[in-house]
C-alpha cells in the first residue's frame, strides 16, 4: 500500500512535467514569495526528519522495535514527500535546482526499492544500496543548504 502510494506520487510528478503549461492557479501560487518560502521551509523540515532516524540510531543507540518504528515512519514520510515537493516546486526547469529535484526523486525511488521485502534478504546488494542512499541524501542536503543560502543572499 505504502509503496504503491510512493510510486504513484513519483509517477504523477513526472507526468506533470510533460504538461506544456502549468494550470493558472498553481502558477499564480508559485509567484507568491511567502508561499515559496514557507513551502520550502516545510520541505526542509521533512528532509531533516528523514535524517532523524540516523541520529536516533547513531547517537541514542536505538535498536529493536523502537528503531523499526522509526524506520516505518521514515518510509511513510519519504513516500509522501513527492507531494510536499510538488507543493513547493511543481516544475523545476534548469540548473542546480533541477539537479536537486532529479536527485531527490531518484533517491526516493531507491529508498522504495531498498525497503521492499524481496531486497531485504539480499545482504550485500542492500548494503551497497543503503550506502548510495545515504551518500545521495548527503549531497541532497548540501544542495538544499546551498539553495537556501542563495535564496536569502541574492533575492
Ligand atoms: C527554508 C527552505 C527553503 C526556502 C526558503 C526556499 C525558497 C525557494 C524560492 C524562493 C524558490 C524560487 C526560486 C528563486 O527565487 O531562487 C525556490 C525554488 C526551488 N526550491 Fe526551494 N526553498 C527552500 C527549501 C527547499 C528544499 C528543501 C528543496 C528540495 C528538497 C527545494 C527545492 C527547490 C526547487 C527544485 C526549486 C526550483 C524550481 C522552482 O522555482 O519552483 N527548496 N525555493
Ligand atoms: C525523502 C528523502 C529521504 C532522505 C533524505 C533519506 C535519508 C536516509 C538516511 C540518512 C538513511 C540512513 C539512516 C540510518 O542511519 O540508519 C536512510 C536509510 C534508509 N532509507 Fe531513506 N531517505 C529518504 C527517503 C526514503 C524513502 C522514500 C524510502 C522508502 C520508502 C527510504 C528507505 C530507506 C531505507 C530502506 C533505509 C535503510 C534502512 C536500514 O538501514 O535498514 N528512504 N535514509
């Protein structure tokens, strides 16, 4: 169920990119500065929440059912993330922010593949996959910080 929702949202986002023109009201919302800033802030909080599972495991030594619960939350938030991404940025067009969007969606897709039961048993493949997922998440976080810095220094 969760995987299907995640894949559906990613698919819808990609299909939306094929529209030649955005519907007027979405375009209108995107022109509002406060809207862009607050939706960006919400998306930023979501990405930080995705990192909390690392802190929970690494700093607080969580394990067992508690860690499992934290991962379940991670999968759910990650699966719904395309929706929040859409609210902030329905149609990234070029440059670094387009790269950020591509990385973000590829990484979510990788996450969905990694927590699928058929991958769980394949030890090495899963470990490499998680390594890439964490590395990509680090690059994504760096690009986001750069993006926020750019927004507030040049606009
Ligand atoms: C406090 C956090 C954030 C603020 C204030 C913010 C603000 C903005 C603003 C003002 C723009 C319009 C472009 C510009 O004028 O430079 C923009 C574009 C964009 N943002 Fe953010 N943002 C934030 C967080 C994020 C996060 C976390 C992501 C991705 C995970 C993201 C992805 C994008 C993308 C892909 C665009 C480009 C396409 C477009 O203009 O819609 N932003 N953001
Ligand atoms: C939205 C952006 C996402 C970010 C920034 C992100 C970030 C991370 C980070 C930092 C870890 C390492 C956690 C740790 O230290 O144990 C991780 C692990 C993981 N994430 Fe994500 N993630 C995202 C989305 C997703 C999605 C959508 C899924 C799947 C539905 C997913 C599935 C996983 C899996 C399977 C692991 C490995 C869990 C394990 O060690 O068993 N992630 N993610």
